[in-house]
């Protein structure tokens, strides 16, 4: 790319603002570069609109604002020049600056780009509304050609941001002060703002699907504009030599191309190769647009328990990266720091990261592509209350993110939610389907940790912060110890990774460790080690427990750096190392059993259910959840039998109990509860039967006097237990009796269950 235009524009800007240099001056989208662009980073006017009356006061045009701010840094950050931190909860902000269109860009269509603005934006150019956008992480742009004039032009941005309503996801942003695992907020503009000149017709968006097997890349490009006789050419280069090309014509805006490559060079973890890619759009043979990109020949596939990268089982040694910076909050102070965090991770033996509760900027993904660093993309869903009225902006923004980031070879999986409750099930189903529709080339983990909702997952995970390496090892060896019978649980119940036994799909512990060191003034997970030797021993033991288990395709350690008061990092918040990096590298990077091809657990037997029928409903089953008869004192006689007279018992709707935040519809606070209910069965052939249950504590379930299930301890989520054979022995056509006894010894108590057949 020729840099002359860019540099001259930047210099002109520096003179106009008085800043020594433009912050974050590099092109924000290395995967979509045009020659003619201009950064708008630097000094802007700024005002906190405490009364929310800025529009009424005429701030949309021609009014100086009260303060100055350095874009692209949020006002909470030190680098913005304001440095409010969490001292003030800002809901309404205004930004303003002027600019002139460089001579080289005149006569072109002009696009105004925003890398990220938290949360809702109104953009005015010379007093006219150019457009609005909702979302904190997705990039957006507006064409402003018709709003421009000769000489100085004005852009004004109004921002509204309020996490407290529950309809706006915020990730790890604190509602109030930074505490626990929530930190300083980000409000307003927090990524690069820039102008871009395009032709009368231009390539608006493109999708790249590499096909390593056939040494080609499949392209779908969208063209904006109505020029006649449009022709789009795509050319791939390696080391400056043309490797292949294809050309597409036609009036419709979507162009499909296939570029066959003369030489196949793969993109692989730690050994990446990137082809350069140039799009040239012509009208009647004249160039109207040209954009430069790149791609890597990399394919991701699932084979049983394995995730394959270019056909190879690569153990994914991931680290949790939250992308916070002491002076920039969500915005890296420099491009070098983005690259530096990847290099720091790799120095400790990691080959990738789970990008946690934040959508990282494209330049981070660019460096991951360049360095061969694996990435799982996530959305900052924390702060979101999973109410239907908030679904539309969530789906829209996640779709925008997928469209922006799907071409990066470093991205090997999507995880749009983290640590969600069962109430997230409906939106998770929607988001999973949207993700697979937009990008069918990568696995999708619908949520990381806590309650999963997919009845047929393609990837499964768990969070396990057990500080004892031996119990960590034992628990997950037992998890894969046999070919269990697995039935899909209806998503309305939700489930944790361990509430439904091994599903035979790729599995990892996506959060472990968090070993606190130097935690004075902060915190770490579990009891911190007393010496460095104790730290290394625990770290090695936790890593070894997973590296030695051939059923894990990877792991994710918490975390790369400390963040404010959370001191779980391998580096301090200022990026200085806490430990001997070489020693960490040796522990983390040793060969895994998965990579050696050691024998994995047999595939579990899957019940091919068409649809479960509810005989007895849990609370999620709505009208099918009917009252039980119950007592809290030990009943006399054969109380589990169908013939028992329970007419003197009380009546109540499930759930029963008072366990912490789980309050039952019928209170229960004694050591024991006994439940009975009559239900009907049509006598159809019983293909499968199951109990879906959540309990605290020990519970026995009977049908017609015969015990079909006994569970101990407690579980906070619903789990599905197959009871087919037991039901076949006792279930009969017509009236049947369900009886339940739950006993608790300490703490809260809770019981709810459903009886399902198929």
C-alpha cells in the first residue's frame, strides 16, 4: 500500500490539533485496506451531558463543547486526558471535531468509520444525521458524501450508555466501583475513527473460505453501487508472486469467485503463512475500487472428540485474555501492545487465547494471524438479563461481529456467551443458529461454563478452579471412564457440563487455575501458594492433569495478566512477568496425550430421540407442571405405593424449597419432604425414559412403589438421568403414582423434577 496520502493527512491533523503525534495511527483494518483513508484519532471536543438535554441545547451542530478528549480512548481512561475511572456514571456524552477532505479523496464517495462506540450512537455531519448504531463492540460506518462541503466539515457524535437496565451487555464493566471480577467501565468512543474514500461502486464486504484440501479460496463479495459493466477480479499473491486469480461479472451485487492456487502453503499454529489478496473492481474496464486483504489456508473440522486444524489434532493451549490495559482500559495504548500480549502468551507456552468478555479489535486478530496464534471469539454478555425485548440488538451486534471477523484464520471457534443461567436458553438457541448460518466453517460453543442449553452440542466445556491437581485429575478421568448412555435434554431445562454425562464431543476445561500470586490488595482463586516452588508445582499439576487426558482437545488457563484487583495473571497488570517465563513454557508446551494419539474414551450410546413426552412436568413445563401432595414428617405405611391414601396431605406447586437464590413456589424448610402425584400413561411402546431433576440434597424417586432413581448430595442445575429399564418394569397403562423423598442436612433445600418418555 502506498503510504503518502496517509502520512500527509496525519501530519496535517497533528498541526491542526497541537498534539505531538496521532494516537493509534495505524490502519485499523489490515484485512480491508484502501490507499486513500485518513484517521480522525486525536483531540476532539467533549462534554458530559448530565441532564440529557444536549440535543435541545443545539449540540448537534456548531456548538463548542466543554472539554477536550483524546480519541480513541474512553473518558474513564488516563490516555483520554480525562481519566474519570468509575468516579462518575456517564450516560450521555457528546463528541465534536472538524476535518477537511484531502485533495486526493475529493470526487470519491466518503465513508465515515467507527471501530467501536459504547453503546448507542447518533452521528451528525454538518448538522445532519448521518445514521445511528446500537452496540458496544461492532464496527459501523455511514456514507457521508452528500453531507460534505468545501473546506471545514464538522462531525458530532452523541452517545448513550447505561448498563443498569439489563438490556445492554457490558462484559466485565462495573456498574459502580471496580470490584471482584468487574472493572473500570468503557463509555463512548473506544476504537479508531477514520475516513475512507471509495469509488462510485465499491466492494462493501467479502467472505473468504479457505479450502486447503484443494489449494484454493472460495470468495463471496458484495458490491455497493450501480455502475454498468462491473467486473470484479480477485488475485492471490505469495511473496509478491501471483498464485492465482478469478473474475466475476453480473448485475447482482453478490459475486462468487474461486481462486485456485499454484502453490499450497498452509496456515498452522506457530507456523502461519498468509497469502496477499487484492480485489479490483472495474466498470467498462476502468478501475473504480481496489481493496487489499489476505488469507490463510486453514480448515477446522470436528472428528468425534477431536478438533482438527488442517486435519491434525492440535492441542489448544489457550490462555484467558480480558484485554484490559492500565492506562487505556479497553483500548490498547499502541499497536505494539496488542502484538506484545500475544508474544507474552506464547513465551509462556500458549498457542492461543480465549478472548474473554470483550470483542477484540481487528488489529489484535491481525497479529494473531501473523503470529499463528489460535483465538476463540466471545461476546461480552455479562450485564444482560436475557429478556426478549433485548434480543434484537444482541442478535444484530453479534451478526455484525461475525461478518467483520470471520475471515481471520486465527479464529478457530466462537463462544458467544459466558457463564449463563438457564434463562439464557432461548437467546442461546437463536445466537447459535445465527452463528452457524453466518459462519458454518468453525465450531460453536454456545456458552462457556455454567448452564448449557443445546441438546446436541458440537463442543462442550466446563470451568473448574480446583486448586488440588490430584482431585482435578481424578474428577475428569472419572468423567470419561465409560460409555454412558446419553440422551439429549430439552433445552428448556438447561444443564451444566457435568449434569449430562460425556456427550462424546470435543471437550476442554475453558477456565482453570487462577492461582493467585502477589495478591496483596487483590484476590486470586482458592488458597494462594506460599512459595514460588509451590506455585510451579500446582501449575504443573493442573496442566499435567489435562495434558495427560487424551479426551481433552485443549485447556484455558485463567489468565494472562492481572486486571485491576484480580491478581490471577501470569503477568502483572503492567505486563511485567511474575514468574520464570521459560519454566512456564516448559510446563505448558510439553506434548499432550491428545497430540500423541492416545486412545480416547469410547463414544457414549446416544438415544435417537425424536421428541420427549412429558408425563410429570417441572416448572419449565408450564401448564404440565401440576401440584403434588406433600408432607414434611415421615409418613406411616407404604407411602410410595399407588394404593396409599394421601388425601390428608397438603397440596403445593413445585419447585419446593428455600435454597439461597432459588426460592420454590412452595416453601420447604424442614429436613425432609415427601411428595406424591398421580399421572396418566397411554401405554405406548416405551423407547426411552428419563428423569430431569435438580435437588438439594439426597433424593429418591419411585413409580408405583418401585425405586427408579436415587441421587446424593446436591446439584444447582437440572440434569437428565436415563431410567428406561426401571420404568419398563413398573410403568403401566392408565393411572400411575410418582413418589419423591428429599432429605437435606445443612444449608438450603430444593427439589424439582420432570418425568419424560419417548
